[in-house]
C-alpha cells in the first residue's frame, strides 16, 4: 500500500502534471499533422527528457503518444488524410460519415472509444504485465508468420468491393513491400539501380500519397465533393455516444482486448492492432456490407484497439526489455538513461516508479476527453477554409511529411508516384486499404517465413507443430476458405414478374 501511495504522489506531483499538460498538446499537434507519427513525437521528446526526473520523462512519452494516436483521426475524418498509420484502417468510414453530415459522430466515437480502449490497455498493463509478457515471449517466427498472414488475409474483409479486387490490391501492396534488399540473400530487388530504393519503400510517404495525394488529385480533376464539408458544422461530439456504447458493447470489449493483446506482441503496435481489429469487426458484424461506406461500427472497435495497444506494448518493454513497438523501443533507451534497467528486476528494485508510470496511463487517457474535445473544436475551422486554399496547403503538408521521414526528396517522389497510382486504382474500383496493409505486413511475412523455413530445414509441416502456431494456421486457412467461398458465390437473382 505504501508503494502505491508513493507512486501516486510521484504521478500527481505538480511537475509531472505540467509535463503531461504540455506533452499532451504537443502530441495532439503532431498526430494531427499528416506524416508526423506518434513515433516521431516520442523521438522529438527524448532530448527534452534528458533534463527530467524518471516519472515526468516517461509521463511525457505516454501522454504525447496517446494523444497523437487519437489526433490522427481528425484529418482522417475531415479530409480523408490519416494523421497516423493507426488511423488509416477506418479513414474511409470516418470521412464518409463526414460527407453525410455526421462528422461529430465519427469524431466523437474516435475520441470516446479511444479513451475506453486506452483505459482497458492500462488496466491490463497494471494487472497482468508479467504473465502476458511471458506469453508473448513464447511466440517464435512460426507464430509471427501465421499472425502476419492472418492480418493480410483479413485485408479482403477490409475491402469494400469485390474480394477479387481486394486481393489484387493486396498483391500490389505485397509487391511494393518486396522492393529493396532481399531478406535471405541480401540482393537488391526491383531497385532499377536506384540507391534510395535499396532500403525499401517507406510506409509513411506511401500512406500519405495513397490516401492524401489521391484525394487532392480527385479534387483537382473535378470530383469536388468538398462543398459538403465547407457548409457543415460540428455539433456536440458526445451526442449519441451512449447509444453506440449500448449498441456495440461486444465490439468495444473485443476491440479493447484484441488491441491490447496485439500490442503485447513485440513489433506489432497500434497500427497492426487497428487494421486487424477493423477486419475482425467487419467479419463478425451484422452489417458487413456497410463497412467503408460511412459505418461507425468499425470506428468503435478499431478506435478502442489502437489506444489499447499502447498499454499492451509497454508490457514486454518494461518486464523483459523487449520493445512492443517503435515507441517502446525509444522508451527502453530512456529507461536505461534514467537508471531503470528494463527487465524482471525492475518490479523489485523500483516498484514505486513503475506504478507511477502506470498511473500516468490512466491520467493521460482521462485527459484525452477534454483535450480531444478542444482539439476537435479547433481543428474544425479547417472546414471553413476555401478548397482552393486548403488543397494546396494539404499538398504542401504532405510533401513536408514525406520529406521529414528520412530528410530526403526521394520520399516526396514515393508519395507522388503512389498517390497517382492510388488515384487510378480508386477510379477503377480497386480499394486502397488492402495495398497499404500489404506494404505494412509484407516484410513481416517474408522475414518470418524465411526464418521458419531455415529452422525447419524446409519441412512445411513444422509450421503446424507448435500448438499456438497450429491454431493460428488453422484460423488463417479458414479465413481463406470463407473468402474463396464468398468470391465464388453467385450473385442473388432478382425475379421480376411480368405484368
């Protein structure tokens, strides 16, 4: 009990609260800017944490990350430009809700259910950190291969059009993910002698181009649906949220727990959690045909999952020193810098500091409600900006975001090429989301497949020898079977009576 009281005194100290306040504002700004990810917000905070005590330093990272993940929903819902990769999973639904005049519903759902998912992730982090980290450590390359492949298979469910077009889009994304150095042989593939392509196609410029630039191009060629947005006012964002909570309680629980579980797996993070949760939501929904057309159910579940994953990612980082995602990889460095060596002994040596960090998770997620409301009220002003001014400004922000990843003009080139490609894909009825998912998960599938084949000496049955791997493999095959069945199912014929 004394440890918990000491931890609360650290977490609620004036210096910590001031740090949380400014870090939250910083995270909201970074998350709302396309291309400036939560990872970048964390990296920018590291030099500032040099001058802080351990608890305020880690509280700054927790607050900025949580706010940035939510803030990515703002440009996604209003402009179809996801601010962070985690927001890309449900950007089509959020944007189409805005086109229908329901921007407050989309933004309110993103805020409220992100808070709930974040609180669930923090609760799991506090209660079950050692146990869940041990389970995550039992995953080998076989389990990661099936998990990544399952995520790719779910891309067909994400696709709003026909499964065949979704599969073609996914294969295109997988092809893009193979550009660069071969994992096994170390030989450059599809680089055409361009040195910059040896490192592969960076995900952030690709995402900015395929979502944001394609929207700018669509406006430029005359598909000017933005007039709906200019006239729209955003009302009370909390109206109707209680009804959503009553309507989708199972989706909220499933998204929060699934997001936390995926976050615990090293290397997964909020991005993968949001995509997988959105696909699962569509798979078990009573109205799967509405997904991608402006349906709030996917936002409820995936919004809860991406913030739930934040707490989960800290489990292996704190207890075993294994980063759950790119943010916690930076956190581990900060922990070492502050003398809190991550690992099983940290629970014994400095429990009061650890529980103080746990407390900041609850504090940051609760502060997200008023801060998120304020951010929405400020960001909505973008709706009143004339499109002739806004679209060039968006294009400039896209170029800055693409350039900032590696400080090279080549990132801007990637954004332009893939933006034009996405424009023609959507004009032809091919969904963009599966291609993005292929770019994200393609390297994980390839790397874990090659590693597993080397371990198994080429024996394919080894992929089913471990219990967890076998379960994931069977589930993936069942998803394939259902997808093929849906693709081959004949369209229902409507009988027309004569006379």
